[in-house]
């Protein structure tokens, strides 16, 4: 058993996230937010940044995805054993939920960097003998249940997380909230600092209140008002502990609902969005706050195909801990780059055959699309004009899709069902596969194993979009609408291709689907397909540019250095 007390010797940055994706075997994540959190932690370990991460231990995971014969998503629990990956710590803490005392225990998982760094992650759990049966289930599912369960989970994360750190004697320099789910920790810090509520309301101008604000960093990921957690006050009054005063919440986070984002914004010194464009959108959404932008990234070593790891080790030694070296991708010989891409593609196609029984043609231009199946991501957009798609792509294109819809998102499930139906309708003309149960393990084969990465959400709803960065790292060019990180990474025909108009021309409320679709078809027919089949050297040049002009910069090493200098050391 590891001596966890070694991690209490130094002051640390406490990083709070509702979900953290470290590996598929620890199913405490649903998608981009959690995987970003995991990549953040891994880069912090590589760079030896003194952090500790806090999240919840979901004993039944998010869910395992299956499709019935009609292509309708069905869900089942993920049964796993936390004790295989982490150790239970002896210290517990208490929170009050619905006037009941709820015990919280912490499990420790240590992230170990090949560079020697070690970083503790605490997983909080309420499945403890002595807790009421309903309280033992609070940490069963990620994003399961209704608003009442969500608020209970956020009490465990924000208040319970702050208390367990204190109980374990961690010295915390800053509290970094990855989204608003943890923002109740600000109230816990005010109470701990014995800040009278009146002075907290007076723009937090007492020295104790200012000290609390100075400790708090808040990253918002959601570019639309409706996406931020809100709870009716009658629900909040019933569930919240007595030390969280409702009248204070009403004054600080809005009269109508308890808005967790507003709470975090009001009580944090440093606030940022996750791409330059998202910072601007957030600034418009929340006028009166100074909102910075630190563009998301991906952890280079985690998301690099084994084929490209070997290639980079050979030509760019040290790249994993200094991803800036990828800027020199031009020195990699074309034939070796292509050979390793073909290796990654063959590995992925072998996996597809293993799980579906279907064989794809490795010589065909393969388009990949894997996203959370939310309607705004428009997963089925490319199939809106089937006749046109067949005219362009028959014998030249094949598609692989993946992604889960939230169990309560009926419209998202319909998107998946429509894509699966297209696979049936297109058989014999264009091959299309929708892979079940997309997770980190499948993504690590999927993303390097396609030729082009498609992304076509409604703008400005893609806050960042890190899957495209994973593609670029593996020499897979992006074909995407100009939103999120792609506004910064896009150079037309150089690093990949855009879909639709530039961001300056886009009305924020309009998806402009017809315009996007026409541009997508035009570029596929006239630029992308001819380049792939008729100019291999030109295609490899775009692959190298994706690595050397995108991957060298859009990674969590660069991102974490920005957090240290801009948010943590002040």
C-alpha cells in the first residue's frame, strides 16, 4: 500500500472535476470534459506540477452502450472493481444532505509519469455502511438520475471534496474548478475562513473573503446559457446543508435558480474559457466578468498511436515531454510517415473486423466521426443528400462512426439510429460502420486509424473539441466547421479544411446547415478526394502540417504551462 502522506508535504493545486478519464478501465468519465481532465492530470505529472485531483467514484460508471436490431441505443451498468486500481484511505468526512449526515470516503489512485512525476487523484465515494440506502447510491452513476441527484453529487464533490482534503492534511494553494459542478466548494471555503456573509456580499472585499477568491480558479466549458447547471431554490433548500445559506445564494447566483456557473464566476479570481473563440462567447454570455482564454489540449503520449510513438522516437527524440519538437515533423521521410499511418489503419480495421465481422477496404479514403451524440453536433449531416453523397463517394469513401447519447436524450438517440439506418441503406454502395460503446480504449485505435477527421457542430456550440487535436497528433487532418480550437488550428488546405463560412460571418443562433452541407460536398468532391487518390505526396504534406503546425501546440503540456503562469502562481 502506497504511503499517501508523502503527497501532503508540499502545497498543491486542487483540481476538481465531476468526471475524470484516466483510462477505460476506470469508467469515471463520459466524454470530452473527463478525458480533458485526465490529460490535464497526466501532463501535470509529466511536468511535476504539484497538483491533487478530486472527483467522484462512480461504481456503475456512465453506462455501457448496446444497439438493438432497430439501431436504438440501450444502456447497461459497467461493473468494475475500484480496489484493482486504487486504495481506500482510512480518513472519512461528513456532509449533510436532506438533513441527513452522509459519510464520504476517498480512494487514492496515483498517476505515474514515465518522466518520474507522481500525482494523486482522490475518488470520493458514499457507498459506506451506515449511510442511508439512498445516500449509498449517490455516487453510483455519472450524470444519472434527475436534478436532485445531480445536486447531491455536487455537494459531495464541492463541499465533501474540500473537507476530505482538509481531513487528510493537504495544504492547498489554489482550487481549480473544471466546470461549475464543484462551485459549492467556494461556500465551504468562505465558511472555513469565517467570512461573515455580509462582507462576502459586499463584493467579497474583506481580507478573508478576498483571500478565498484569490484561491479560486474557474474554467467554463459551456458556450450556451442553457448548458449551465441550475437548481430551483425549493430543491436547494430541501437538499443543501444548513451551512449553505439560501439567502446568500439568491443574492450571489440569481433570484430565480441556483446557478452554479454564476456562483463560481462571482467567487473566483481567475476565470477562463477553453479556446479563444469560446473565451469571447463566454465574455458575451457573462458580461461584467473578466474571462480569459486558455485553449484546451491533449496528452501527447496517451493519444499517440504506437506506430507514431516509434516514428517520433526515431526522428524527434524527447517529443513526449517536449511536444514542441513536433514542429520539426518535416524531417520524417514521407514513405515512413505513410507506412506508419497504414499500420495504424490496419490495426483499427482489424479491430472493426473483430467486433463487427465487417471488413473495410484499407485503400479507400476513410472518414471518422466520433462524438457524444448530441443533436447540435449534427452527426448525420453528411447524409442529408444521399444521391449527392453517392455521386461523390461511391467506390471512393467509407465511414466509421462512434459515440454515446445521454440515456435521457431521446433526440440524440434518434441521430444514432438514423446513422445506423444509413449504413443499412447504403450497403453495397458506401460502407458505413457505427461502433458500439465508444470509450478511451476504442478512441485510441479509432482516431489514428482513419484518414480524415470530420466535425460539423452548430456554431458556436463547440467550446473546444479535443478529438480533432488527437487526430492531428497522428497525422490525420481535420475537416471541420470553424468553431472551438479549429479557428486557431485551421490553415485552409495546409493543416486540413474548413466547412462553411468563417466565424466572423456566422450568426450565433443559426446553424446554416444547407450552406455547411454544400461546402462539405464541394470540398470532398473537388479537393479532398482528388488529393487523396491523385497526389499522395500532397496528402502527406497536409499530414505533416497537421503534426507540425497543430499537434506541437494543441497539447496539455502547452496548456498546463499557461495555467501555471496565468492562473496558479499569482
